[in-house]
């Protein structure tokens, strides 16, 4: 079960901070360290007790792990940060849309229905829109993020998953859903 943080919560602020400041977020071989002191220096108005309770909660939920005096972002935490970045992309980049759609298409056999359904659910949660069965689109380049998520999910997606770039398509309904001009 995934934990959702309210928009102004400390957990939400920590996830945003990690997404904005962490180099190597999509490089899975790179360890991500969360430095609470750097975070609190930027967010001076935080209640220290509430902050440390939130950090402990993130540890309990498996997003952070304390090791040798450092707080590391776990694979589960990294997945959460990447998904949050993807959800916010349309809002942040709406004015910069290049008129092209990015798509992911897949053919995952019936024998792997569980994995296929998982992939569909996750693509929907991230904000992609299914235009046909197993054809999903998004208005911004998210290939690197999706490839990182596919590796982090460690699910056996037997079949074929491809990324496509669509330059022309009947898309008035999609533009409306993403609030694009």
C-alpha cells in the first residue's frame, strides 16, 4: 500500500526536495542520501518535532533507511519521488509543450496478466492516458523516468515494451485532458 502525502505536508515537501535536488535520481546505481540539515536550512519555518516525526514515518513506510549515520532513499522511496515528478510534469511544463506526444506501447501476454495490469495501473497513476488498449500517451518526455521505474518495479514484464514519439495525431480530447493549447 502506497502512502500519499497531503500537498503541504512535511512528507510531501521532503519528496519534492529530493526530486529537485538529487543528482543521479534516475541512475539506479547511485545511492541517494537525504540530508535533514540541508532540508531544514531551506525550510526554516518547520516545527522540528513534526519534521523528525515525518522522517521517522518515512523510515517506517520504507522510503528512507538509516545506515551508518546517514539517511538513504530506498528503492521504494526513489520510486515515490520519480512518480511524484512525473505527476507534476504537466503542471510545470504546460507552457513549454512542443506539440508532440510521447507514448509507451506494450504487448504483455495473457500469462503475465498480473504484471500487465500492474503496469496499466501505474501508468494511470502517473498521469498517462490510454488511447487504445496497451497504447498510452503523455505530452512530455518521460522516457528516462519510465525506464528507471520499470527497473525499480522489478516486475517480470515478459513481452514487448516500446517508447514512441508521435508528431501528428487527432488529439483535441487529449489536449483538453492535459489542459494544453
